[in-house]
C-alpha cells in the first residue's frame, strides 16, 4: 500500500457513498492495524479523513491535482481543459440524496 490517493488507499470509487467509504475504512483498519503497520494505518486514516465527510471530499475533488491531466499541461502551470458535465455530480457529492 504505497499510494497516497485516498480512493486507491480505501479501494473505493469516486462515486461511493459515505456508508461504502466507512465500510472500506473499517476493512482497511482491520487489514492494517496501527500496532502492526503504523505507516499503512496512517495512510488509511488520512484517506478516511479526506473522504469520510462530504465537505472534505468536495474540497479534495476541487483542489487536489487532477491525476489524469497531461504532464505537459502541468509543467506549463495551466490546468488541462475539463469537459463540463453539469451540476449533477457536484450536487450529489455535496448533498447526497438531493441530486437532480
């Protein structure tokens, strides 16, 4: 477990709900207890802190580096253009159950 991406650390998709994220967190804590593997436990804990709360997950989605951006665009300091997909995914992320 060497990745720092919270979705990869917990093994969930970006569209996972809070219950799924919590279940994945509990399973990861059982697999990497703090007394046996403290470094992996810290990564699991940090990933859950980023994804466990809807507001923190939105902050992570908005302000972290896009891993799918071309490297040339990152080197120039300009973000890669992203297609507009509408407000539905953001509403679902910020207020689960109320997306249109």
